[in-house]
C-alpha cells in the first residue's frame, strides 16, 4: 500500500462493496518507523551477462507512473543505441522490460540517469549504471515449428515456448493459419510448446471473468518436450487440436 502522505500515527482501512463494509483493520505506526520515498531501480542482470532470450527487467521499489527515455541511455561499444524497446511489464506496475538484439563480442552499458523513472507521489529514481556483455558460454540452437491449425476460419492461436516447469514464457507468436515458425539461436535445454486459444485476439491468455461469466481461455501443451542442442536445428510438426479437445491451465509468468 502506497500513500501520498506518510506523517500518520495510524490508519483505519475498510474494504467495502456497494457501500457495505466487508472487513476492516487498523495499521499503527511505531515511533521509530521510517518510510523511504526513494525510487530505487534494480535489475535481473546476473554476473554482468545477458542472453538473447531473457530480457532485462528493471524493478522499482514503488509503482512507476512514467519514465523519460532520454534519461535511459544504452551504449554498445561506447556508441549510443536508441533502437531498444522499453515496455511496461503487464504483470507488475513496478517493472519495465528492455528488449534489444544483443550481439556477441560487444560491451554494453545501461545508464539510468537521475529522474529516469517517476513515481505517483513525486518520487524520482536515482542514477544507476550497469555494464554487461552477451553470455556466449551457453550453447545455442535453432527451433523450427511446423504448425497445423484445426480450422480455416481464422481463429487466433498463440504459440508459446515455456520451460519444462511451465513457469516462464520465453516467446509468444500469434498465428491464424497453418504456418512455419523459426526461432534462431535459442539457448540449449528442454522446452514445452504451449498453445493458447486466443478467442478475443488480444495476444494474451485471459483468465475467467466472474462479472462477465466467461471461462478462462483454453490452453494446450504439446506432449513432446523440445530439446535444443548446440549448433543444431530442432524441427517439430505440431498438430493443434480443436478447442473442445484442449485442456485449461494456469498461465506461466512472463519472463
């Protein structure tokens, strides 16, 4: 819970629905308790390495209201690059994602100037610099998927690659007809192919909606894991079943 005013002794919180109180609680502040208004930005860069699949995620200690891209500078071998993508993480109001085609044998620096991000109550982020390179120790291979859809009426399907535990989505591509998808330079390992029956064509999995009385969008997992080997093309034919033969599942987190 974030508040505009922090000079309080106690707070009374009520949860209501249609003006009817469902629950209530009191939050008391101790005499020595202090609250920090700083907007601190951290990231998921490990050992100063990035790879081509896991995007850089910037996390904040408080919800982000806006950002100033002029204060977010990415350099490649000391040359400024402006063609990177900075997008809001749809699963968190405290995270932004940086996408870029990282290249081998390049030195990168991400320079977040002061006030690169702003909070809802006037908070401003502090300056942060991160140096990193592309991780070339991983073995990469190519994944080729030949997908056959069960109809010809233009229904939309999301083709997603997840880890074996179904926890993370690495890539997601929408198709409306049988197609051949090629994913270049994928890190070696085992993956699952997940199909989302994207009924409303909004390019994401939608859960159930109690108010609208709608069921969650159905998903289907290809039974055979995909094994990516170094310097190897892994090709797989996938026949997507009709929606009534699919199974519902909770979506993995986007990474």
